[in-house]
């Protein structure tokens, strides 16, 4: 069963990397809603550990390719972790979405301030300055992930979320 999980995680990472050129620059951030969609998909289909690993892998590869920034690590990994934990507790997709939005849009955004200040040398960034761009990105991506999960679950007659054989 671990082979299936690794294969699905690899596919999620591949989608994140292939789509990485489609970011929107916004100040020193690179707006990438695809990451948040993948975080929600990982949270629901694979769980928090795989979600964090996928978010890390996508962020690392995007940074190596120049399509991401160090800010991507905090936002994506915290959102994926919180979405996965909340989904595991509730088994409700919309709670996974809320976990991703709060984890990335609030916690990840606030933790990105020291990274921007110390690593990127941006002394003009305010401690709350990343909340709006991170929140907009995660709301768009998380809702996309939610709609995709609902559509796939309907197409598979509910077996996506009830099949825990992964």
C-alpha cells in the first residue's frame, strides 16, 4: 500500500512542478494557487505526513527552478499539515480546506515575515504584509481542490473518500 501512496504523492509533486511556471508575481511573493489545491488533495487522499512531504518537495524544486521563493516553504508546509490533521480528525473535506486556508493564509504568512526580513533582506515587509496575498492564493487554490475532490468523488460514486486502501 505504501507503493500506491508514494506513486500518488509523486504524481502530485509532478503536477506542482509542471505547473510551477504559472505563478503570478506579487511583490516579493510568487502567487501559486496550484500548491494549495495540491495540499488539499494530499490532505484528503494521503494524510498530513505525505502532504507536508509533497509541499516540501514542490517548494524545493520550484526554488531550484527559480519559479518559487523561500516563502513557499512555510506557507505550503504548514497549510498541508493543518489540512491533513483536521481532515484526519473530521473526515470532512471542507474542514481540510479551512485548515489549509488558516495554516497558509495566517500562520504561514506570519512565519514568512522573518524569512523575508532575514533571508531575502526585505526590510520594507511588515509582519502582517503577507496575510492578504497568501490568503488570496490559498482561498483560490483550496476551493479549486475542494471542487475537484467533490467532482471526482461523485464520478467514483463515493469510493475516493471511502477507499482507505491507499
